[in-house]
């Protein structure tokens, strides 16, 4: 008997990568010009100038899709259930 799974882990493992990858890349790279917010905020973080609450929120928002995608890849998906014949 398998122990019950954490509901959050179960939810993340059911996310479809065909949906998750494009959405996370779009969120990470938006806006495309002049510089994606995620890159700008990571640069600010490395320079030590990331101090305003709106900048911290931007970093979390634009990076959340990539973190969720990485988590989904590490956890893995639901195992494929093979169709059983009635014979």
C-alpha cells in the first residue's frame, strides 16, 4: 500500500509540460524589450540594488513559472496507466 501523497506534490505532478513550458518562458521573458524583467531583477539582485517591494514582487512573479517548471521536472509526472484488455 502506497502512503498518501502531499496534495501540492500531487497537483504539481499532474501539470502538463506542454502548457507549463511556454507559459513559464513567456512569463520569464516578458516584456521582451528593452530587457526582460527577470534578467533586470536578477541583475539588480546581484548588484545589491533590489530593495523596493515592487521590484521584489516582480522578481518573484517573473521567476515563479521557471521555479514551478523545474519543480515539475524534478518531481516527475503521473505514471502512464496502460489500458487493460478485458480478455
